[in-house]
């Protein structure tokens, strides 16, 4: 049976099998430690019965309550290739949404590459919609052009009028994001 548990510092030395996917954003160890220190409840790992790491979600709470922008944010969600199509991503997303609900968030958001249609479709199946397109959000390597991202959102119960998910009519640039 799969166990969902808090991510620990020790897991930083065991989760490379999850991060090998070319569409998974990887970060330096200090970045992961910052999330562990500031938002530990938003950093959750899926572990197989034999101890193999299957996937993880890393997020945070941010924004302004006064402007109804307090929200949960998915910084990274990744499942190792051999454990995909088992519903793990949905379970991890559900867990982050529940944490955000308890913290009084209005919505949950995430950024995903426009070209990653598998992920875009999965998020849509989980109730997310495209709020806006962010031009050249992802930096490219090897001389390729930068890639656009979708900012996808799902309203939570506190946003009774669903204002947080009304799509913007025009794309924005990364420097325009608060």
C-alpha cells in the first residue's frame, strides 16, 4: 500500500528517480530546504511498500487575504515514470488542496508548460482551468526559445463567486506576475 508522508531532508538524497523526467523542474538543494523550512505541510512524498519513492508534491501558501488572493501554490508535482497512471498525482493534488482549504485559501494555482499537454489535460480533469498564459515563463537551454506557461487555477470553497478563476483575456509576462 502506498504511504503519503511528509518529505524529509533525507529524501533529498533518494528522489533522483522521480526527477529524471525532462519535463520535471529540478532545483538546487537550498531551494528544497527553503520549502521544507517554510511550508513543510505542503511538501508530501508518496512511498511504495518496499521503500521506493514514487512521487512528490511541493507547494506553499502565498498572496494577500485582503485582495482575496491568498492561495495554495503547486511549485512541483512529479511522479516517477514506473508509478504513473496509478492516480498518485491526483492524490497528491487533493492533499495540497485540502491543506489550502484548511488555511483559508481562495484557490490553488500552478504553472505548466503549454507544450506539456499530458499534464494540462490531467489538471483539467482535476478541475483546473487556464487563468492566463505567461509568455516565456520557462527558460530554455541549448539555444531553444523560451517556453510559455499556463497559469492554471482551481477555486476553493472560500471563493464562493469563483472570481479567482475568471480567465484573463490577454497573456502576461513573468515580470507582471505578483
